[in-house]
């Protein structure tokens, strides 16, 4: 089923997963803005998408029960470099996080709109334009 989705929707299915994961991480950063010592995290979208797309040198599972390296690579988080250090060690900059959260939502919506348009186009092709 994954290869069918890849052929129909391109990278947008993997992008949706990555945008969703990033949204969760950014929300966590915002929720911990006042937590002393909390280090802001972020998803490196390019690395996660490349890993999900297989554009990297892929490691394979040779025995049952091994950890899937592709899934783990897509979930890796990076620490955000603070622009202004705080006295309590917290690296969350709420303005940066809110801006990133909003931009992430726009990207998520764009990928979702593309997939919706593709489904509409396929439905039109199948039904001949009749609802």
C-alpha cells in the first residue's frame, strides 16, 4: 500500500507524517517554555524526509527483532540552538516556537491540499466527472 501511495501522492504522504511529528515537538517546546533546564527540540525536516524517502544509504534489518533504522532516523530530534540563553537553562524562545508552529501548520495544510486535489482528480477520472 505504501508504494501505491508514493506513486499517487509523491512525497506528500511522508511529508504529512513529518509535519505532524514536528507539530508535536513544537507544541511540547511551547508547553515547556517555563520549565527550568528544558532544551528546545526540533525535527530536521530535510533529513527526516530524505530518510523516509530512502535518499540516504539505507541500513537493512538482517534478523527479526532488530530495530528499523529508517523509522528511528525519521524520529530523531535535534536540539535547537538558543538565540538568547536564559538563567534557568531553558532554551525555548516562545516567539520562535510560535512562528515555527504557524509555518509548520501552513506546510501541513499545503501537503494535505495537494493530496485532496489528487484524490479529487482520481475520482473525476474514475467517474467521468459525474458525482
